[in-house]
C-alpha cells in the first residue's frame, strides 16, 4: 500500500509528513482545515516500546485507524499523520537535531501549520512494574487541553474499569511546542500482560476508538458555540 504523501508549502519551506484528509470539500488543497489531527506515535525505524513480538508503533496505528473511521463517521474533519509503518522524521528537511527530535518537530510542525481545533497523540505506555496498567492522558498547561484530557480519561477509564486521573506533561516536546489544545493518550501498558493482550485485540481497539470519539463529542459540545 502506497504512502499518501502531500507536500505542504510553508513560508519557511517547511516540509510536513504524509497525511490523509477526510473531508471531500477543501478550501485549499495545499493547506486544508481540520477539526482533529490524529498523531500516530512512532513508526518506521522507531518502534516505540516493545515486548517480545509486540511493538507499540503497530498498535498505535491499528487503534488510530479505527479512531479515524469513528471520528469521520461522526462528521469531523480529520487528518491522520501516518497511515502505515512510516518514520515521520524521514520527511523533515527543515529542522536541526537528530532523528528523534526531527520526528517530534515534524508532528508539531504539521499541527501548527494546519491549525486544527485539537490534536490527539496516540501512544502505548510502559512501566518497570508489570502490574501497572490502564489508560493515562497527559495534558498541556492550558484549560482546553485539561478539559479534553479529563473527558478522555473518564471514557477510557470506563473501558478499563479504572479510576485514573490525567496528568500534566511539562517535558513532552509535542505538548510544549504544539499551539492547539493537545493531549497524549496512553492507551494502556504494553508491559502489563492483561493490557498487552487487550491492546492487540481488534475488538478492544474498537472500544478504545469508540471511547475516544465519545470524549471528543463531549469536548466539542462544551467548547464550540451553538449555531
């Protein structure tokens, strides 16, 4: 399956990653608008966390694709920044630093160019304690991000039967340098046997996608002016 690749023209010759626009109606094919960017964690040479044959990048992508479809069905304009096993750093010819920094800068660069209403960065967690499990949502230090994180945490807690609280992410590049309300959604722990089995299950992935979509519906109903 070929990559869906478009080059977005920026004033500083910013080259952004492959993306897929879900709305048929576009005002400008070079600079689309979007309600949501789905930032699919890791990809390509960067596997993310790994346990045996299980790789975070693959689970992130599987859940992101299901989330993408669920959000589109609800009528949102969505951009997903990778649709296959692909390193976003490969497209970054504009920023300095190593591969990891280029990958992160590429993700923030796309969001700051497109200016979506929100960005959801999907990941899988890992802990030295194998009994640690469940979802965790990490937010920026701004009110809309806190609200979005709280709604996501609640709906994901319902899937796992847990009562976790979202946390502030001071050190995360994507949260620090992305201007729109953004959160990192840790969908479970690959280091936990129970979570690992669930995260690799298509039915559970669909439940996570549904939970995320429900939280997004709640967020927009609370933050968008009624027409």
